C-alpha cells in the first residue's frame, strides 16, 4: 500500500528546508528591528514650534513640551489642537518608519495578497 502525503523518504525537500531557514531568519530580523523601533524616538512640532511631542516607535508618548507663550487661558482649545497635531504627526512618523522597516525585510512581499 502506498504512503499518502509527505515526501519520499520522509524528509523535507531542499527547497522547503531553505524556505524554512529564510522564514526563521526573517522572523529574527523582524524581532530585532521591532526592539530597535521601540526605543527609537520620533518628534513633531506644531504651532510654529510652540508644542513638541515625542513618541517612541511603539507609539508610546514620551513627552510633550509646551512653550509658555502657547499657554493662553482664554484660548485653551488652540493649545489642545496644537498638542493633538504634534502627537498625530509624531505617531505618523513612527508608522512610516515601521512600514519602511517591514518593507525592507519582506522586499515588498505581501502587498496586495488576497488573504
């Protein structure tokens, strides 16, 4: 009775073995890059530099710096808007760096796949 499935001799063919090694290497590189990204800082300013936000690559907010001139008790909404703008821009920078890092690892693979 013939064996069902598998490969002759029970081992993986050379191409499959190489593919597994490449996948493991890519996974290690992704983990290393992710650790590096988590400690990398991204900053953005708004309101002509009145507000600066600094975030880590893992999108944790590190700090907000507000110029004393930006603090107007009669216009708190403007200050809030500047804070939101600075944080959003810093987060966008972190996202773009993460995307570039992933793209460099995968060589553009995965874009547009149906699954």
